[in-house]
C-alpha cells in the first residue's frame, strides 16, 4: 500500500469510558489498541457483535470524544490535500471546518435526526447555511434539489415532513444529507439495522451510488456479515475493543483465520444447505473486566496455554493480518524458549 | 392428523384518524393456515405485514374482527385460561423486556411451577427447573440468585424458553426470538428450536423476518405482505423456488454472506406504508416488476401451484384453492 493512498490511519488508539462508581473508578476498555490504515476510494467495513467497541471506535475516529469517553493513548491521522495531520491536535474551529466538508458521520438511528416540525427542505437549508457562506435561500434549495435528484430519490420529499416518510426513506435522506458537501470520508454507523430487508437493500444501493459518484471513502459499521459481503472492499473484525483480523472482504469470507471469525462466518445459515450450524460457545466478555491474554480464549475451542497468559500481536500474512497465537508460530516459539 | 392449531379466515381491522376522516387498515386479511405437532410453521414478512398481529390474536391478546382460531380437538376460543396456557406458551422478541430488572430470574421459574402446581416440594421444583434449564443448555446453579442484568440477551432468551417448557406445552409461539440476539450466539437458539421439535415433538410457530433461519428450520412457511398470505408451502421449496414476485423480491434482497453473490439490479421502495394498505387489488401491485392491469383492480385468489399456494394473478389459470375446498 502506497502511503499516498491512505486517507486515515491510527497509531495504538485507546479510548476508554471512565466511570465514577462507589469506591473508585470503573474503566470500560471500548477501544483498546487499534491500528488501522484506511485508503482513498474504498468501502471499509468494521464487523463485530454488540458491545465489541465498534461504535466507540467510530466516534474516536471522528474526534467526537465526550465524557465519560476519554482518549487514553494514541492518535488519529487524516491526510488532506497531500498533508497529514493529527485530528486531536486541531482546535475547535479547525475541527468544525472539517466536519461535513471533509468528514461526515451518519450516527446509529439516523432516521430520527430530523426536526419533526419542519419540512425536509428546511433541514437542508439549515444545514447548508451553517456550512456555506454567501448563498441565497433559492440557491440553497436549488442545490438540495439537484443533490436529491442525482441520488435518485424523489424530489417530492423536500416538501414533506419527516413523519410522512417511511423509515427507510428517512434513513436514505439522512445519508444523502451527509454526502451533500462531498466529504472525503463518510462514517456510517449501523445504517441498515432495524430496517426491513428490502429497505436495507435500498440503503446499501444509495451508499454504493454515493461512493461511485464521489470516489471517496466510506467506513461502514454493521454486525450484519451479509451486508459486509455485499458492499465492502476490505473488512476488519473487532472483538473486545481490538481488531483481531483484517483483509480484503473476499479473503475474509474465503479464508478466515481467527477462530472467532470462523465462527462468525460458518454459523450463518445459507440457502440450499440445512447442515447443522454451530455458534461460538459462551458469551462475549464484558469490556470492564477483560479476560487475561487473548480476550477470546474462554470461548475458543483451540485455546492453548499461551492464549491465557499473553495477548497475541498482529501477524501479517501479506495484506491479511490476524491477532491469534495459532498463526504466530514465531511468537509462540519465543515464549517457549523464555519460560 | 389432527392439526394442533388451525386458523380460518382470520381478519383484524384497525381504524385510525379522527372521527370524520377514518382510515380502515386491514392488518390481517382473511388468513388461513394449519399446523401439526412436531412441525415448525414460519410466518415470515417485513415489519407491518401483520405477522405479530396474527400471533397476538392466536395468544388471545387481541380480539379478531372475524374468523376462527381452532386449537386442538376443536376447542373453541372460550377455553379455560389454564388449559390454554398449559398447551400454548410464548417467547417474545426482547429478552430484556421479558424480565423485571429488579427481580431475580429464578422467581419467574418458581412462580410458574407454583401457578400450575407442578411440584409438591421445593426440592422437586428445583429438580424440575434444573431439568428444563438443562434442555436449553444452562443449569440451576448458573441461574440461582442472579438478576436479569447479569445475563446476556442470548442467555435470557434461553431462560425464557426454559420457563415456557415447564408446563410441557404442545405449541410454542416464538415472535422474532432471535432478532435481538447477537449473531455469534443466534444459532444456538435456532438449534434449540430444532431440538425441541425433534425430541419433544413440539409444534413451533416461528415468526420472523429472517428467511435464512426459516430455511434452516424447514417445515412450512407462509410469507405475508400487508396483511395477506402471498405464498405458503414447504419452506425449502418456497425459498429456493419463490413463485410470487414479492417472495422473489424478498429472497433476492437478503444479503448473502458470500462476496461472490452480490446483489444485482436495482429496486424501488414505497414512500409510505399507508398507500399499500389502502390499495385495492393486489397490495404489491405498486412495486411489482410483473404488474398487469388486472392486479390493480382485483384481489387475486390463492391458487395451488405444484403444492405451493400463491396469491398472484400470474398463476390465475391454476385451480383456485377455494374452489377446490367447496
């Protein structure tokens, strides 16, 4: 990967929720040492089950860190116009200028972001007037209309109130709004969750259209492996605040290396096959009380003594990386020699 | 064989709006089906298709506007409540809402034992509860003295199923039982339904929007859309060879976890749900890629096509199921 292709990278990113509880503090390690490199012009997927820290990772990347969430360690670098900068080194003004024009964020449940008492076009006007200077109201409406048309949504929605639209349509309008100022990076947090399958497909269609039109980067968080298989170019799997595996999406589905990824993919029922599907044993761990060593070891059928004691580092096999002792023979050999 | 549950022309009409401008919404529109013991019957469809309303009427939470629900041995709707709840048990969508967060989980299990007089002593009750918890892959030691917040969603859902098993029901009604459960443990619950069906010969009415698990469970399936059954037959046949254009759309829209089989083509989506409920003729006509003139005017009959019942004008030359019966 050429360094110039990278639009976003992190170094040992750690963000924890620090909660005051009677008799001390409780630390929830939602993002616990994440290394990422995301390229221009790709759809990058983040998969994992609820409580694995994927939404928190998204917020941390977007520099949207509010208490009790704290950035503990590490940094997030974006590159814009050939220059790389640390997003946490910016002041509030600079950050504000970047938002929506350079990076945009579609939060979970985005379909409920609209003000219920104003029409969709007023929401568009509000949005444009706070980010663009020197436009008349007519020009702004014209821009909104053109944008809606380009994305293949009906123009009539601009005259509608939010409650008059179906959930799927509202979700698509929210995503269209995020793409309005042609941002280079769009974060979408569970955009298809709680929608019907047919509507999900419409939302995914829109995300793909936006990416093809703008040639930008979309970072898609969802727990639905089917959606990832359909849209993402590269995919990472998150477990207990860390990325345990990352590769091209096709590679992850064809050749999953981490036992957790294998469970995730092999447990999905497929049409045309009624053979027994087995899900991972046990429960996901609490982020406030992580198991020692590899966080997956209590559920892993292939766990070895070393898994209980030491956390595996990333093993790179070309473009495929995995954090598992099964694939880190070298590390295992060193451990045996020292003990 | 005597069906364990039969529903005939079940209809539910809701009214909405003010006194002057009332909309009549037919949430369930003369739905008929029958299911046997030891069989999984799936009611599938998207939100707003009437599948949960159908389940609520079967459970007696909602009065049907018209139609009949017949439980085994032709018992009518006015069966004694105790008989009903010993034969039919339900599991709901959100396991976190099923249990009171301030009450120990075991309390629910003991209460059921007490209500039905299933044990004479506490030791006997514990033994019975332990046996049922073991059937769902837990045991009494794991549950004793703990509150709902100490369990994950998957565990709570299994405890909820164990509680319903205490009375040895003949029919389990499961309304979206896995939609709130994480993907990595979802299959453990679906596999549990398979076991209950095979080992205890239970009938399971499985209500879901997830067609992949419906295929996995097998049995019969009825695909609903805006209150109507659009297609009904053996699940594996209906989902591999969908005949109704709506089932075809639904089937194609499921994202398959295989990057070699991505979605092809584009789809259109209704702007509001209401326009579809109020449509005369086939409810799917507004979005159907194979729509004909007749579809917008006349409601199609349910016809039999190679063992699968399809409600579509495309198959009108086949014999109507209704004519066959009369």
